[in-house]
C-alpha cells in the first residue's frame, strides 16, 4: 500500500503550474522572435527554446489535472437516458444492476470537501460558466426571445451544491451485483430529490430482465406508471402490465387481497393489523381478531372464500345466517342423517325468523353433535353469536370503519371481486397470480385524495404479499425473482411488512423501500424500536437530499471514519525581562490530522436533485448521479 504521511496539497489554490507553463511558453516565443529578427548565432536560442519546452512538458500535466479538477466544481448538466440506451448498458452487465454514473467515495474526496468547507466556497467555486455570461449578455442586449431562438440558455441558481459531486473529475458507470440486492434497498430523500425517478430506472431494469414487479405507489405517480407500461411494450410484452387505481376503476384490474392464505387465521391477522394500537395485547385489537377469525372459519366451513365484503356483512348484520349454514355443513360431514334428529328443533322454530332458526341450530349442535364430534372452529362462531350485541358492537368499533373503507362504493367491487358477475369484464388477479405469471403490477393508492383508505389498501396488500412470501419460503421450488417497490413506505408499513423484510430474501423477494425521513416509520409504527427493526433488515442505502437531521445522522453514523489533514500555522513574539530592547519571535507550520466523518451529515442536505450517496454491497461507498428516463 502506497502511503505518504507527509503528502498534503490544497487543490483549490491558484493554478501556479498553468502560470508557469504560460511563462515558459512566453519565454520560448520571445527566444524564437529574437532569433528571427537578430543577427546573433541561433544555437543559444534553440537551446533556450528546448529548455523552455522541457519545462512546459514537466508542468503541463499538473496544470491540466488541476484545471480539470476545478472545472467540474460547477457541476454537470442534467442527462436523459432512453430505454434503448438502458438496454445497451444491461447487455454488457447481465449479472449487475445499473445505478447511474459516479465514483467510489474515498478519503481524498473527504479531504477535498474539507478544504472547501473551511473557506468561503464562493471564492473557490464559481457557479457562473462562460455560457451563463454569454446568455446574460445576449438577453441584456437583444432580449430573452432572441436568446431562446439562438438556443442560448442561462443556468441560474442550481439546486443544492454541485461541487460535492465535482470533487472527482473522472466518472464511471456504477454497477451493483444482482446478488447484493437480495438484502433489500432503502431510498431516502426529501420531496423532489429524485426518489421516484430512481424508481423508474430500477423498475425498468427489472422489467427488461423479465422479472415480476409489484409497485405500490401511495401518490399515484402517472409518469412512473407510464414508464413501467412502456418498458413492457419495449420488450414486446404489453400484456404483462396490469394497473390498479381507486380513482380510475374502469382502467383497473380487480385484486382480492384475501385470496392467498395457508391457514384461515392469517385472514384475521392481516386485517387486525390495520387497527391502530400501542401494543399487541390491546383488548380491542384482540377481540376484533377473534371476531374476524370466527367469521372466516365459518365461511370456509360453508365452502365460501372469505372476502372483505362477506366479513363486513356478518360483522355488521349479525352472524345468524352464517351460523345456520355452518352447522348444516358440519352436520353433513359428521352425521349424514342429521336432519331426522334435527326435526324436533325445526318444529319449534317453524315459521320463526332467522334468529330463531340459528338458535335452534346452536342448541342442536350442543345437544347432538358436540358430545361425539366437537369442532373448536364452529364453537368459536357459536360463542360469538351468543355474545351480547351491544358489547360486541363496542369491541369492534375500531374495526368497522376500516372494513367500511375497504368495501364502500366502487372500491368494494375492486377489492372483493365477484367472478360470477358477468357484467364486470375487468380482470381479476391477486399477488400470487401476479408473481407466478411474471406480471408487472402498478398499484396506485390515491393517498392524496383519501390518505386513510389508501393506507389501509396498501397495508392489506402488503400483508397478502407476506402470506405469499411465507408460502414461497416454505414450499417454493424454483421460485422466480420478485421485485417489490414501495414508495412513501411509511404510509403503508405494518407488522407483516417487517416480517416481509425479515423473510423476503429466502423467498426470493427484493424490496426497494422509499421514504422521506426515518421518523415517518416511528410515527407510523408507534415505536422507535420497531422503526429500527425495519432499518435493521435493509442492507443497501441510497441517500438523496435529506433535510431531517436525525435521518442525516443515522445514515452517516453507519459510514466509516477517516482522517483529514490541515496545516497549523503558529507565530509568537517575546521580550527579555531585564533588557526590553532585546526581543525575539518565532513562526512555524505543522501538518496536523484529525478524525472526520467520511461523508458529513450536513452534506446530505446540500445534494442537488438526482444525486445520491450510497452504501451498498456490504459497505462500499459510492457517490452517484442519475439521469431521467425519457
């Protein structure tokens, strides 16, 4: 390893090497001119010119290097990339994911930033280019319209500090091995910093690789949806794309978020998870889970697939009808001749309303069926049916608004699809079908219009994905890779989502999670410890511009430390006590080192749009910038 502890250079000084080059060039020119017009012997002038040339060649590389280093401090122009260009990059790197252009951030870059930050950087970084000066002059003399016709544009007031990326003049394409993305990825950035545009590039690559993609977008970004659709069309498979959006029901597919489950109890768990609570032992949440589970068990016993509409119907309207069907179905299984034994109970409830018949069925079960063929699932339903109605309605008061959100109006038909409805020609799908068919599903939640409903839809779909992941983890053979992109993740995150992060890798699920601040996770989950659980399951972190101090510090604290150098200058003066006329002085310089952050937290708040610092692949630190997918 090459290391010089005394090596120190301040690169943002005046370009003395270039001045020396110009001086030697001027001297050589003067020597040739004198030789041309004088009668002196030419040999000394040739020697002089040769010496000047040697000195120019010695200083020119250093001058050019320093010039290039300072030139890029003004920043680089915003770039665009087409799908064809993206495909070309992917062909050359089939086992890697492209994440933009940039460089590996190392100690020398920290040193360069340190040298800028300890001075007035306006004296070092001039943000006005020659093109800006030309545009300003043309606008002043000829007007803005003439300047636009001539194609002269002025770049004023760039967002952020472009010199952060400019501390390295040489860029390369940044690639991340696909194997490393299995540890999930967090993308943090404030509004407008470029999270969605980064999603565009990552989503398009996943589609072009032929992988299944599920996009959960609370905002409902039309450009992200259209870019995903265009990527499917670019590879000649437009049928792979499906879209779900509550604001555009006629263009949407219908999704059943309760379709996939291994055990019936999962249905109650994913819906009870939507109830806000401070602890898992919350009595209201536990009671709601029990009620949902009893109804779901009853529906399965009667050969009906549980969906949101049926669950809400029996929660609000009472379970009498379900009790009748459940007892009948169970009696058919264990006592084929049950109708003869039930006849006396039927006579008592003859011409009675549904409640009387249900009560007769209940008594029949306890008298004739339970002694020989008890069923805990059926007894749970019967116990709920006997529960005091007033107390029952109070205990499920937190659950009913959520069920109403998910089953009201057109949304009810979209989330509880009825296959027998021949008038509704929209497709019916679910997360397992999307994954197994290798589809690309864009799921917009329309949270800007109704944040509560959007959050509930996102949470229940993530819970369904968790169930699918568990099934793939336990029984999957040759599972295909699935990419899940969750924008504004704090709006939909819940306990099943944490399990998805935990177990997703084994089920070949790659999660890409975007958020503005880490405090959003803590506020949503009601605990900083749970927010830490989320972050602890994510291996790759991309940080765009971040304004929140706590988030800035969380990201930079995980980066290694380095040491920066600086020159300490000292001077002193002393006078002899007995002879005041005798005095002395001293002056000195010392090269010092001190520990510093590899990337300062404050710099995260100064990044321009579409620029990021990333810790990927087990600790590799890169500084990158992204183009816009056109």
